[in-house]
């Protein structure tokens, strides 16, 4: 049993603050319970682990309140609601189980803060399927990595250290010889793509909103078509032809992209052009996709939603059974059109993820460090999973679920405990 009053260094800590779930951190705890990242942290993990969380009472109607009163107040709001929306959903597996149970009881709709990007990928899976891979496969097999429209590291800071420039690989590959191509995007920081021997990555930039043309052109070239244009979105067609040839001769190419960063209309069609290119390549060699994500629990909560209801989020329990609609059940739409009458906003990892501005009665269950422009009707600070209580998170590739541990003494309840108490009080 851990004695949280003792100073100690905890090894092999799993970091919950991005979809990589690095499990090699050392986190030191002093006698006052303050945490410090000792080994293997990135700047994000240091910011999140070392952020102090002063004791904080729940807030009810703009005043400090007891936890019991705040729970009773939340239950009262929800009892009167006809169409509650439970959104944000920055939580882990156990928290999401409690969300789903409450949504079922209330007839609520559930949606995640990163669904806009997540849905761009999901629409492709539902429409035409895709071939994707895991971090482990990338770590052990990739020889050509094509990074589309993102720097990767602003989402997953240790991506290159952990899965690209890793020194050891299972099959004796010389990982330092891996080739990196950044395709699309402007002013992307490509420093992380420089090989250990100083080789620079190839960079083929274009305006982010012109990525659809580039992805379509690359698909056509890989399929053996000829293009009459001499340039596509500022990229020479000859450069794209060379890339198509490199992809055909590579033994294991991987395309990676951030659907969240593809903020232009019908971005799912660009994702589909990437995934269809991968299918063509697999007729003669090996190629896979690696969609980036996993932050704020987005992969985990969709896994839980899928195994409980058969659907991802943007699912409503309003008609007495789960009903999925990626368009009608988006947070923005439900709020803008006045179709929800109470908002429950959840963000347990990141205090910066505050609820959208709205006139709806709002209940926030979140990180104790949250600061609001507009104070919600009820704020219940809850523990941070992986620091204040245990939990389980899925890695960004969705194939590995890792336990996250408690690292310090905390009086904060977990999200699951608060939601269960609200459900009981209804
Ligand atoms: S890369 Fe992600 S999981 Fe790894 S230490 Fe940084 S924030 Fe944590």
C-alpha cells in the first residue's frame, strides 16, 4: 500500500496527458505531496504533473458549497431537464462508464470535445474502411513515414523519440535510416524529423486548405495515372511523382495525419484519399495509416461508448435507446440551435478545456485548476486520473489499454464517484 505522506520516486509511471501514454516516466513526490517529473518527461507532462492543485470547494450559484450540496444542486438541474447534453468528456474508462450510465438514465446526448476531428476519421471507416497500424508496428517496421499537414509533436511530444528514432527495433532494422516526408501544411516545425545522423526530412508544403488537392493528386499518381498539371497547390508534380515512386518501393510506409488539424470543409474526403492511397500500395507492398489522437481521453471514451451502446459518441439516449448521429448530436449544433437545455461539461485532465460560451444552465465537473470567463452554475472539482486516482486509458492506436496510477494524496472525488452520486440523487 502506498504511503502518500512519504517522499518517494515512482518509476515506470504512465503519463495520461497525450495519446502516446509513455510508461517510462519517473515522478518524484515530496512530503507535501508536490510532484516533480524526474526522468523521461516532455514539457507537457512537466506542466501537467507539476501543476499544484490547491484545496478547492465546489461552487454552487457563485458561492462555495459542500460536495453534497453541489451534487444535490446538479441532480436538481438534471431532474428538470428535457434534453441534457453531457460533453467535453475529458476522462478515462471508469469515468466514461459512469457518464454512459448517467446518460442512459437521463436520456442525455453525449459528445467529446475532439469529436470534430475524430468524426472525420470515423466517417471514412464507416464508408470505406481503412488499413491502420499500431505504434509498435511503426516502432519496429516503418522505413518511410509520410506526415500529412501536421508536425505531430505539438499533439504527441515524444512521438519521434519513442517510435521513429528509437534505437532498438525487433527485426534488426537500422532505424536511423528511416525516411521522413512532411506533406502539406505551412510553417510546420520539422526539426523532430531530422535523423540522428543529421539527414533532413523532405518537406513539401502547401496551404492547409489545399491539402485536399494534394492528397487527391498523390492518390492518382500512386494508382498510375498521369497528371497534366505541372504543380498542385504549389508543389511540383514531379516532386509528387517521386514521392509516389518512393512509396511503391518502400517496404513498409506509414501515413500519419491529425484529423483535428484538417479544419476545412469535408476534410473526411481528404482522409479518405489518404486511406485509399494506402489500399492501392498494399497491392504490391506494405503500407498503413496511423491516425493521430488519443488526447483528453478521446480514444478511450469512444471505446467505452462503442462497447456499451454499439456506437461512438454523438449518441443520444433521448428516445430510450442509443441513437447515433454525427451531425445532429454535435455539441456546437445542440447548443447553437437550443436543442439542449442543460450542459454538463467534463474535463479532468486539462484545466484549459473550459465549456463553450452558452446561456444554458451549466454544470462543470473538472480539473481543480479550471478558470472560467463565465462562472458555471455549478462547478465540482474532481481528481485528475493518473495523479489523484487510478484509472485506465486506451493509447492513441486503440489496441493497448494501460492502467494509470494514483501518485499523491488527494481529497478530491473521482469523476465516477461524483456522477454515481448525482445519478443516485435523481
Ligand atoms: S509525450 Fe505525451 S504521454 Fe509522453 S510524456 Fe509527453 S505528454 Fe506524456
